[in-house]
C-alpha cells in the first residue's frame, strides 16, 4: 500500500459510547439502540429533527459523522462505506408491514431506507458533500478493501479527502467506525494502522 | 370534531416521528407543509397511508392531498365529510 496518505481523524460509536480520536465525547448506561441514539442526538446535534425520521443505520452513521466532521470545511470528500448487514435491519421492518395481505399498508417512510447507501445520502445532505461514493457489503471489516478503493480515488484526484466507514446495525447490535483519509494527517494510511484504530473499541 | 383534531395531531406526531413536537404546539390552522410543521413529500405519502389504514379512506388521486393536508382543520373536515 502507498504510504503517502494519512488518516486525519476517526470516530467510533459502540456500546453506548461515542469517541473521536479515542476521546469519549458521549457515554450512556443505556443499552438499547433507540434510547442511546436519542440521548446522543440531544447532546451532540443541534436542531436537525430529520434525524428522528431516519432508519437505525442512517442514525448510526449520521452521529458518527456528526462528531467527526464537526470542524471539517473541505467538502471535496468522497465516501467509501461498508458493513455486514446492509439494510437488513430496516428491510425486516418493511417486510413485516407487507406480509399480511389483509393488513397491507407499506410505509413509504420506511421503504426509502431499504438500501444501505441511503446512510451516505443522509450524511452528504447534512455536510453538503457532493462526490463519489460507494457502499461495500462484506462478511467482516476489511481495511484492505477500504484502503484499496480509497487510494484509487485519491490517486486519480476524484476527491481531496475520503470518508471511510464500517457502519453496521443488526438485531439491536451496532458498531460504527469512521475515518477521514487525506494527504495530511496524524496516522499513516496503512492496513495495519486502520486495523489498529478499528480495534481500539472492537477487541 | 375537536376529538378528531386531537387524535389527528397525536397520530401525525407518532407516525411521522416528530420527536420534538407536542400536540399543544400544533394549531388547528397551522400549515402542515412548508413553513408550518415542515413536512415533506414522503410525509405526504405517509398521511395517505394513514387515511387508508386508520380511517378506511382511499385517495384515488394523490393530488387531492394538497388541499386535504393543508392543516388539521382541512384534514378533520375531509374525514368527517367522508364518514358522514
């Protein structure tokens, strides 16, 4: 892997904690996903009621991006996201609303979130990001996949920065790890370093 | 009619996930879209589903919704007329 790119900063959301560069910015004893997200919104987000209309995956990615991009001014940023469950968490809810033909009331507001990449759309709208984006679905976190695609984007000048992510929600379990890659930064953009940062809350 | 208006406000808050809005904050004449509650096009579709699911009213022409969903007053009047 080329080593002329760097990780500027990173964020984690897991087990009722939200951290930026390893520093905890939010913590709750709540364990259920919904109250955790609501409490985090109340503390970290200023007046964005659309948050409550989002599905769980989008809420998770949105909060992880909110703390990470708070002071980010460069909007020339591509997005490379990944997860295991895709949008299954929302798909199941939608499916349950249409499985009974005598009670067939499909919700448009749920249907619009039955794609994993809508999560990137919500973040793009919030931070006014207009650029390349891609969402990989794979069995487990893969620094190789993310770094390969990210280097390609930066090598080809598709964007000045790349927002990379593992953002996964399924059956009440949730885990988000986001990081920004550019030509300047604190950590070398290597697979070893990405894995080390990922594991800081995933061991 | 006032009971129906109260019920509509509660349903709208719950079904459209208006987390930071209370029943008391919605006036009967407040516009539901635009400068009022700020609902969007997906919310409009949800309201059409709500009319069908909770009141058994099917909108044959979604464009009708523009007038019906202007406010709580117009929604309540439409539902009452259909139920009469």
